[in-house]
């Protein structure tokens, strides 16, 4: 009888151990599968580098040609248009055109027309909220001054270069130095800038400040991707579905 009870207990113990081993093997198998799963590595998020293009229009005031415009409070006024390209909002490239109203520098010049074409670079410093931009400006300008030359009271003695009582066109290249300020309320900005232009004084061949100008206007900012993507167009953007031939 005792032997029978021992045998029965051993049988039960064997059955329990067998089930326990199966459970342990199952758990081990599950853990192995979980550990063996391929980890999905998410691609790194690269911050998109955006550029801003701006189209501006405003008013400009300038002395036009300082060595010739010797009269007080005789600045010319006109219109200024520009296109700018901002790379990451720290570097700006600006192309500008200014057209001035007719003016007179009595008694030496009359019926004066003037215009300026510029290419400038700016290096932007900005507030933490990006509401205000401040930037020094440097670049080059191509300036045109045309008018009727009377030769009266001409202290530059330009009569040695031009005939009196004739219409004269003068072109000169200037180096621009100045600064600018933007107030931003997207997508617009109010801008103001101050520039001096350094060039040769005609008749003396000396480098001096030939022009001082102030501009104020409104800019419309266009946000876009990189310059490459902007001019890439719709290439590879759409796929064409063609009918398979039978």
C-alpha cells in the first residue's frame, strides 16, 4: 500500500514537472522571439532649411550727386523697388532699382533725371521673437545722372569736360555702405535703410562720398524651400500612367 502511494505521488510529480518544463520552454521561446525582433530605426529628422524671397516697394530720398548738388535742402525723391533673397535669415542678397523725380540744381544744372541700380549684401541680426531685424549693408551701385549743363557757377570746372548749354549724361560706380532695419509682421515687413555711396569726384579724380540716400517701404515675404527646389519646377513630380499594349 505504501509503495502504491509513493508511485502515485511520483507520477503526479512527473506530470507537474513535465507541464512546468513545457511552460518554461514556451516562455523562453516567446522571450527569444521578442528579443530577436528587428528594431525599427526611425530616420533622423533633418531641419528643413528654408529661404525667404522678398519683393519690396517704397520711397527713397537722395542727394543724387553730392559733389554737384551743393544747394541746401535739395534732395531728390523717387521710388525704390527691390528683390531680396534671404539664406537662413542670416545673410541677405538685395537687388535694387531707384528712379528719381526731375529736379534742378540752380544755376548749374536743370531738367535733371537720375536712377540707381544696386546689388547689396546684408548680414542680419535679429531679436528672439524675430520681429526686428538689424543689418549692416555693403555692395555696389551703378548711378546715372543726366541734365542740362549751363556751366554757370560751376566750381568743379566741368566746362573742361563738357560744353556749356548742352545736355550731359554721366554714369558712375559707387561702393555702398550703410545699415537697415526691418519690422516683421508676416508675411509683410516694413523696412528702412540708410546708405552712403563712395565714388570718384568728377574733375578731381578723388574718392569721396558722392551720394547719401534714405529709403522706406513695404516688403512682401515669400517663404519657400531651397533655391534649387524653387527653380526645379515640376520635374519628377508627377508620374504618367500609360496603357499597356496588348
